[in-house]
């Protein structure tokens, strides 16, 4: 890293030194509340997601993760905004989105190795909000594909495993909450639940041609396939995993 732009501080949660911007200060014993923002270009509709303290393009390989006997595919899906259909064929779940905005409440959202979830959306600016209501974090070890934008919100946490394949037009993965009203109106306000897990990335997250890291809090964060930048309550870290444009 450029020594003129970054310094190192000790991160107690990760148990190591991390690289931070020179203007960043330490936030005490620990930090939490995480998320990923991977969007199509500089789409202002997604870039205005505000009042978040979570990471952009994350890879926290050192954090522990509880292992649950989760289903191989998302289950108990209920469409609450927009129109679409859900169908399962062997190891593949296909979400057919018929409106520009689609919100689905899931009992759990997991993709096991060798399994796939495919979103067929009207266009690259279409958004599918996936809200997980269950008690377990989401584990993504298989394939997640979409020609549009995917919001995955699970307060219990989200894990993208090393073998996961994610290729989407845009991705927001977070432990925050979003109301149907804010989603429909395009405000995309995310609020904190009482308890939050973590978002952990060990995979290669890729955007379809033209996609990439979007603006966040008025600053443009740029990353590459070799390194990830983490913005978490002002701390900037580098970890395993990647985000590709």
C-alpha cells in the first residue's frame, strides 16, 4: 500500500495489524455490523444506501463461523413485493423476476456446493431483495448468478465460502434490515437489528461487464481481483478473497 495514504493499527477482533486510511481513528475494543456493496457501475439508486457502518468488498477469513446443517438451497420463499416465480429443478433454484423490483422473504438462504441459484431478471437495473427471517446465517458455497442486482439481507450473517461462484450485475450483502416501503420508494435505507452477525467473504465475487465497486459515503473505493478493501466503522483492512469487475 502507499505509505502516504495508509497507516497500521491493531484490530482486536481480527487479532492483527490492519491497514487504515491516515485520517481513520481507532474505535476501541471491537467492531461489527458488516456488509458488501458490489454494484453495476455508479448506479445512484444503489449508491444512496445510507447510514451504514459495514464493509465494502470484504474477506474476513480469520473470523470464526458457526456451522449449521443448513438446507442446500433457499427455502420457504414468499414474494412480498413485485411479481415473479420460484422453481426448483434438482440442484438449481430459479427465480424468475417479472417486475423491476422483487422482494422475497426466506426462511433460510443457503447455497450448498454443487447447487445453484439463478435470477432471471428483466434487466441489469432490476433488483431482487432477499430478506432472511430465520435464525441461522446464510452460507454460500455454490453458484449465485444474476443479470441484475441482488440484495441479500440476513441479520444472522452471510458467509461466501472459498468455493462459491458469484456472478451478478450488482450485490449488496448485509446484516442490516430494509423495509418494503423503503425498497419500493427507492430510498434503500438500511437499519440495524438488535443483534447482528458478520458478512465474511472467502470467494471471488464478480460483476457482469460494466460492474464493480460503487460509491460509498461520497467516496469512491477501488479494488482489484488480487486484494479486497474493507471499510468497517472507518477501519480499512486487506484480507483473502476478491472482487472482480
